C-alpha cells in the first residue's frame, strides 16, 4: 500500500463523533504513546448524530448489559472533568430529572415489571408507579389509558452532548491523538486483513488497526470490503416547543406509549415521535418532517397533559439514527472476518450515553484482545454475521 506520508498510525479511527473521540481517549489513556489518528470528514459535525441528539441517559433498558453500559456512562458524565483529567474540560451539566415510561397494555405492564426488577437488582432506582402513585407525583398528567409507569428518580436525565465529544477529543489530543480532516472512501485490505484506508483525495493511509466509528455512514464503508451491514439511517424529527401554561422544570423525560416523548429543555420542551412509516432515510435528507407535530404529537400530548393546549413550535431539526435493523442494539468489537478492523456501530438512538463504555471496551479489546472491565461480547459482530438477534426492548 502507498502511504500518504511517513506517519503510520497504530490506530486509525474513521469518524470523529462521540464514538471516535471516546475510542481515541481510552486508547491513548490505556497505552500512552500509542499513535492514534482520527479521520473526520466534517469537523463541524453538522450531520453527526452526536450533534443532533436529544442527549439523554437512562438505566431503564431490558438487557442487563445495556443497564451496565449506561451506569458506567453515568459515572463518567457525572464526574467528567475528573475522569478525563484534562485542562479546560467542563461539567456536562447533567440534569437528573429521571425517565418516566408509561405502559398502556397488560403485555407492556408485565415487561415493565420484569425489566424494573432486573434494573433494581443491578442497583438502579427504578420505581413502578400505579395510577394513584403517578397522579400524586405528576398531577399535571391525565392518566387515561395508563396502567402503570416505570420511573427512574435518579441516575437518569440529560446532559451536554457536544461537551462530551469535546472533552474526550481534548483529552485524547492532550495525549497525542491527531485529528485529520478527510473523507474516508474505502477500507483497504491485503492478505485477508484490513491494513488501512483510502481518502477522497486519493491518498492512502496504512495503519496497524482501523476503527470504524462512522455513524450512519458505516455500511457504505463496509461495502468497500464486500460486506453487508444491517445498519441504515432512520430519520427522526425533534421539536423544541414553548408551552406557556406548562412549566415543570423538574419533569422527567416522559416516554408515552401512545407514541411520543417529551422532556424539559430550559424553560421550553423537547418532543418527538417515532414515525409509523419508518423506512431507511436518504443519507442526504435532513429536512425535518414538520407535519409530525400537528398530525401525531400534539393531539397525544394534549390528551396526556391539557396544559399543552397552547403550544408554539420554536424550532425543529432532523437527525438520523444509525439503526441496527437486526436487533436495535450496539455493535462493538473486532470484525471476525477482517483482522485489523474494529467497529463501533448501530447504536439505534441510544449511543450518546453508551459512548464512555463503548470507547473503553473497544480500547480494551483492541489493546489486550479481550474485555477487562465490562464484558461487551454479547454486542459483538459475531451475532451480526450469524443473523442472531440480541434484541433490546426499550428503544425510544
Ligand atoms: C434525533 C436523535 C436523538 C438522539 N437522542 C439520544 C439520546 O437521547 N440519548 C442517547 O444516548 N443517544 C441519542 N441519540 C443517538 C446518539 O446521538 C448516537 O448514537 C451517537 O451520537 C452516535 O455517535 P457516533 O460517533 O457513532 O456517530 P456520529 O455522531 O454520527 O459521528 C460520526 C462521524 O463520522 C464522520 N464520518 C462519517 N463517514 C465518514 C467518512 N467516510 N470519513 C470520515 N469521517 C466520516 C461524520 O462526519 C461524523 O462526524 C440520538 C440520535 C438522534 C439522531
């Protein structure tokens, strides 16, 4: 392979979103002197999920490994400047208002009770609230059709998404990681092993290992190796709204079974729905679906909380989930068919909170050949190649 210059990184990371930055941070922290280069096509991150995220964290997952991943994320986010230990990295302004999931069917109720018991065994504070307890705690909610709520009163909330990315990046740079602007157009292999990559301007970079952290763009790059990858962009429109009669700054993030979520954002609110028709999105399509608010969200929101009778949409934006069509769960670790290649992919709308644990796990497996702290092997590439889902039931 023709190298672009003398510098040959030990690890080249494709994508400088939160996953790429977290991986760079943990790699350089675990092995000082390791030569890490992050290739980022768009340093403004205008279309990166990291920047367009709703930036919330919860422990209410149905898989124990996802609970443990978020618990580690929480630890890092709560104490971020001390964890990254770098000058100029600030607090991530975590607001621990909690998450409140509502259940409207017997089936959802049973699943919620099961998941809450597992979360509590793992140290989460999840409480199951019946209709009377919900009414006492959240008197502004109309509870028609609600059987039960699952509420995490602590260890859940929202935080500064770009602060997390910027802090990991600053700390990785302070330890010698290099950020280079450039679009990777292909992964390059020789002798059955990934040995580097090619950039849009034709230059080639060889590397000891390549980490694919390219968000919704990962599948295209794996195609350059002839691999199918079950991750596709799915568009999500987020609305920032003002509701002058609904002032509940301590409200949790409400996940309503009728099909929307809502949380406070300063003196306003953020809300979104999962579209009924949810095909793979055009990767260039970041046009918000404005009709979702009037047609889907507002009637349900008003039915749940009459204080939202008067609402003004202040702003709307669209982001894309890197949606894992097999099981809506993360895909992390070495690619068994391609030595030298490691992936961080398929986060399906819950990757921001997972970045601390994903970056650490990836660094462990890359540097030592195995997981040393939290075992992420259930989320490995093997299940993808075998078509064997490891499903997460609580996907928002
Ligand atoms: C609307 C929305 C709401 C969300 N809400 C939450 C939430 O509340 N909580 C939560 O935990 N998660 C949430 N998520 C998910 C979370 O934001 C993502 O899982 C996470 O940010 C993924 O990070 P990433 O680094 O993998 O991808 P990205 O942030 O998309 O970064 C990928 C980077 O790779 C670069 N890149 C891509 N291709 C190439 C290439 N070929 N060459 C060089 N660079 C390349 C891109 O420019 C980009 O900067 C949400 C996502 C969306 C869209």
